[in-house]
């Protein structure tokens, strides 16, 4: 959305922004999505010759694409969306495990939450130190709060389960 780009640049943006951790975008889906958006007249493309004499298809948002994108961003920032958490499968099937297996698994889950909190705190500091945009910083900050909330729930659950 920032400027016209070819698919490889878009793929690099996805990688650099760690978007695969919080979206469902794969390399092959980038090309499919670009073609789909172009067919819907939300993107336009132009074939250009690169500095290395390689033909590249450069994509940019159409006026209609900008409107649709902006509306989607407004919608997503305004509405809570349910998430899918794999641990819910385990919670629904706790009766299949022995009590000690559950306690051991929950302890490992707590450890993984602690590690994730540390990683996101480091990321948040890095983003702040490098004067990244507030929105990008909040991607890390929000995750820290979510993980801490998960830890709080887990502590209560472990006490009840024991």
C-alpha cells in the first residue's frame, strides 16, 4: 500500500515485518492474491524492465483498491475478531490425560509463555529504539499484554486443577 512494488518486494515486506506470525500469507498465496485483486480491479499492474534487464510486473492500488483497503482497515480496527487457539483442543480433551501429564504440560505451556513475553519485550524495545511507527510498536506491545493475560488465566487454571 505504500508504493508500487513487484511481488518479490511484497514478499520481502512480509518477511521483514514478520507478518507470517500474525497473518496467513505464504509465498505462493502472494501471487494468487495479487492476481485475484487485479481481476477485481483493486490492483493494477505495469510491466517494466528492471536495472538488470529483467521483466517485472509492478503492482499498485487502484483508486477503488485504496478505498476498499482503507475501509477494511477501519473495519478491522473497530471490531473484535475471535481467534483460534490450539490449546483449546487440549482443554476440551483433558480427560484423556493423567493429572500429572496435564500439570507437566501446563508447566511447559507457562514456560513457553514466559519465553514469548521476553521475546516480545525485546522486540518492543528494538522498535522503540529504532523509532518505528507507533502502529508497528503496538504489534509487539499488544502481544505482550495478550501473553500476560494468558499467563494470568493459566496460573488460575493450574490452581483450580490441582
